[in-house]
C-alpha cells in the first residue's frame, strides 16, 4: 500500500455515512423549525480573518492552525472554526443591509493541529448556528434552546447546561485589572502559557487545563462580579427567559470559552458518561466580532457542536439511529441472454425511483441469491429463459421466503405497490 490516511483524520465508509446522513437530516429539520437557513463557506480563508476574528492569544491561532502560502504567496489557513467565515460572508454579501436578525447554520469540516483523542481529530466536522443583528436576551435563549432541543431530539437526556457572562469592553478591563492584581504574587507558579496570558489576556487563564493553574484561580475575582449594570441586566434577563422556558442551567463563573471574540453570554452543554472532556456544545455572544472584521457594529451569537464527538456520545449512551430500512430489489439472471434483459429491467426500476441492483461478477444463480441476502434486498427478481419467453419474472420475498410470478408488463406498478 502506498500510504495511509494522515493522523487525526478518518475514512467514513458507507455503514458510517448512513449515520452521518441521519444526523444531518435531524439537524436540518431542527434548524428549519427554528427559522435558520443553511450557509456553506470555503474550507480555507485568508489567514488574517482568523487572526482578527478568533484572536491572537487563543490556542487555535497560536498552536493549532493549518497555515500555508499558496502559489501567489498569500497566507491561507484551513478553517479551524466556522464563525469567522460566516461573519466574513455576512459582510462580503452585505447581508447586514437586509431585515434583521439574520439566522444561519452550517455543517462542515474544520481543521486543527491538535493531539488526536477520542472524539477529537485534526479534520473534524461541526454543526453551528449564528444569529446576527439582535441584542435581545431572548435570542440568546433561543440559540441555547436550539442546541438543547437537538440533543433532546437525539435522545440525550443527561445534560447539564452551564452559562456565564464574560462582560463587554466596558467592564472586562475592570476584571482584567482585578485578576492581574490577584495573581501578581503567584506568577512563578503559573504554567509558561498562562504567564504569557497574564500579560496579553489574563481571562484565558480560567480556560487552562493545568491543575496547578486551576488551583491558583479557584478563588480569583470572577467576571460576573465585575459586570457593568447593562451586562448584569442582560444576563439576568437571559436567566429569566430560560427559567420561563423550563430550561435547567447552572451559572458557572469559571466558564470563559476558548475564543477571544466572546462577549456577555457564554454557555456549554455537558453530557454525563463520556469522560473528562464532557462538553459537547459551546457558544456565546460575539457583539464586536463583525466590527472587528471590518463591518458595522452588529451583534451576534452562536454555538458549535462537534459531530464526531456527538456520534460517539450517542454510541456510548446506546442510542442507535432510527434509520428506516429501505426496500430494495435485486435482479438475478441465469444466462447471458437473460442478463441483457435483466440489465434493462434494473434500469427501468431505477428510473421509476425503485432501489435496484444486480450481479456484475458472473456468479451462479445460487451465489446471486446469497449475494442478494448480503445486500439486505427485500425482494429478489429471478429472470430465467423460461420466464423470459413467457414474459414473466419470479418475485421472491426474502423475508417471508415466498415467491410467485409477475408479468413483466406489470412489474413496475407491482413493485411500486410493494414498497408503499
């Protein structure tokens, strides 16, 4: 063999992709119910989009992006997340000039150079939603309930919703000052990464996975304690709306998310039983991101769910996709003469939107019937020379083991009735 797939990537074979198709159909139905339209953006963008949009101090930009120079010496990056690309499209196509809010969703591959582990890969797929144009706390609640509704529809019920507010450009500097003051005598105990974060963006220390750093900040001033009155009112209203909808949640003052563009509402949804990395969904507000990317001052909010991780979670919880088994026809033949007619019949079945297949390996009739069983064919049509002369075909019900003859001229109508 010439080579293997790159580390951190996957081949999804037909038995896998049918699960993906089922999940994507659930996602599209849900988004339609909530009034979100699909957007598809390029899998690579100019690097500056992610530096400005995601944030220079994030792990994504500092450590994880797949960046290269193209033949025109332009710096290009495979998209590591979806929000920045959607914002770019929102601006480039002047969607902000239309009636707001704008509500969109995406499903597609993302790329991050990270250490592969269960449910986390270097090429992975995300489902995300983005809502632009509204500062109403009610749309925060809508986005959160959309994510919860998807997980509920899929059968996941052991969910924990964590929410927080990370403030705005008015009150966050106050927290930054308080946090730096709190940590100034413990700088030598922080990890190397967090010592850099202390100077550039100390809020990111809350997101550190180091046990030592987490111990140091467990009693640090929270963002919530430093919120301005406007941010406090906004967060209180989000909580009140979630209460009115009967959505259970926990206020997690250490929840800051890993991207610099978040403002005010942030949230994560955790699922029991999938190990230490129990967060399956994360998102929040990014009220200044559109402006940072060169557009007008337009607020936004969204979330993303990793689909590999979601499918893994469903499997761990014993939730099997409710994929209806399609009824298929298999055409068996006994000779070269009947093979030609069988090929024509298979084609006619397909043209009438009836799933049909046949043998292309020169198998015997007995072997063809075994092959039909392996393909999970519901019905097998057997065309012998005698049947062909009579203008008939033998139809065998593979589940019941019963068979009878059908006139060729009536075959299509007969098969259509069988699948209803």
